[in-house]
């Protein structure tokens, strides 16, 4: 595309031309006439701006051409990337000083205020996340385990406190806020322990104590029969008696059974 063209007045022609060029689909080694080549797509083609000076001698019919072109390379392609959600929670390393400080304070609170008789200590950090606000919000998932230190003997964890193999394990969540002054202002945590199987104590049997027996027990029926025969044979009443409603019956085991 010609951008500018000038011609000077005189016996010889002096032409000044400014124009643009664009890369085509034809490679130089093809030896194909450039007039037959198609333009490359604008996004993939190099472009340039050229300035040409043409001098034509009318006497001997000769011409002299000088030109200069400045080639502009193809702009780099823009790589698409996903923008970071500034208000969302993002994973952070679990071994940072802030995470350690938060968990230390959370476990201290748990050991001080829980109903457990033993102190608990950190055994594993499962997840740590952080959210930008006017400061930082932290959410940390971790596990604690029972130690050999009782609250009666130790007010807080020391190097003597070791986890015990059969100790209870708690799954915990801690939430904390860090102010814009980089201070941990508030720490709250909650721990859950798996339900324990409740084993009822065995029922003790008193060998010499009375125990209830069914009212329709064959032993009881036979006993009543013998008892009523004895009563009716010994009584002076005008009428016989027979057993009525049985309210309760017990048996006591000894050298012989007593009803």
C-alpha cells in the first residue's frame, strides 16, 4: 500500500515514494513470481514500511533506485491464563511459621479447656489454606494424639510428653485471623474423636441368692401340686382348696433348691 508519493519538477524525474509491504505465503526458494503470491494472515505476517528514491535521466533513459525498508516482526501470541481469585482460599505450605504459631495456640487452648484427662500434641497437618481479606484468614486441618502426660501433672506440653501407641486421635479444624499488622488476633478450633465402643460389665451371678423363675415352670407346677395335696389332707375345712393366680416365684440354689 502506497502511503505517500512525491515528484520533483525539473529536466529529470525525481520520485519519492513511501509504502507498506506484507509477508506472503511464498518461500524465497520457490522462485515463484511475487505477484502471484497470496498474503499471509495478518496475525502471522511480518510487515514493513519502505521509502524509495527514484531518479530517471531523460537524456540517456537510465534510472537509479534506492530504497530502505524497516521490517516489523510478528507480535508474540498472547497466552491465556486463569486469573487468580483474590477473595478465595488458596493452599499454602504447612511448614510456615504462621501455621506453626496458629496450631501451637489452638492445641494450647484445647489442652486447657477440654475435658480430656491427658494432654494432646500435634501428629499431622492435613491441609492449610489462606484467604486475603483486610489481613488474612487461615483454615487448617490437622490431627492430635493423646500423650503420656496427664493434666494433673503437666500444665502444658513439654519434651517429656510423648504420644502413646493406643492413644486417642482427634481430627481438628482451626480457624485464625491475621491482622494487617501481621499479628495473629484470634484462633478457634474444634476437634472430633471417633466414638468408642461401650463394653457393658458382665452380669455377676450370686450363687446363693434367690432368682426369679417363670410362673409356668414345670418345677413350680409340681411343687404346687404336692403342696396343695398336703394342705387339703391336713386341713379341717369343709371344702378342698386349689392353687390360684401365682404372683411371683423365686428359687434359691444351695445344697438343695428352695422355693
